[in-house]
């Protein structure tokens, strides 16, 4: 359904040639799960309407294949019955796959079960720190990258045995 490629695909230059390629910790989250204070806007938005923050993240992580409105409505509906985390934790797993991030501080399922709002905030910060702006659509991000001639960071795959 999603393909095997990373969310962001480099065109032309390699990841290491990017100006921010050396600044980001490879294979590590750029912020902690409880660092919500680092982005006040996303923290307040997620506290009031987590379905909006989640939907914005989902659209970026899925390269626009799941529209923001659809993801938000599904999250909201599941929130009314107390199980929005069931829909949210696979998106965290997908984000981690794209950036080769560890499953920290515990499994994605548990993070979203016990700390859904913190997880959504962390995922949003991660996307921002890695070159995507969740507050605008996937297509708007692609246009912005094209206009600025910026290639978003890509996953540097590890060695397999």
C-alpha cells in the first residue's frame, strides 16, 4: 500500500550533502517524548484537539495518500469510544521506519496507549525537525521543497545480515 521507499525521497544530492544532514542525530529522535514544551503551538493544539495534530502528521507520513480530513475524522470518532490510540500507533511505527528511529521509551503500542498526546507532539516535532511542516499539506510541503530547491532528509538504511 505504501511502497518500500522512505517518506521523503532525495533527488540529486545525497543525504550527507544536505545542509542539515550533519546536524540531526541519525537513528535517534531529535526530541524526547515529554519535550512538549519545545513547541508550544503543537502542544496546545494537541491538548485541545489531538485529532487535528494527528491528522496533519498522518498526511505527511503517508505522503498524502491519507487525506488530513479523513485521518482526523477517524481519530476523532475513535476518540469518542476511547480507542484512538489503536489507529494512531501504526502511524508512529511508520514514522519510525522512515527515519530509522528506535522504539523508545517503549513499544509504539504502549506509547500511544498511555501517552497519546505526548506521542503525537513528539511525532510532529520530529517531522518539523527533519524538514517537513505538518501544519501545511503534503502537496504544499512538496511545492515548498521544490521552490526552495531543498531535498528533505532521507533514511540511511542500515546494513542487513
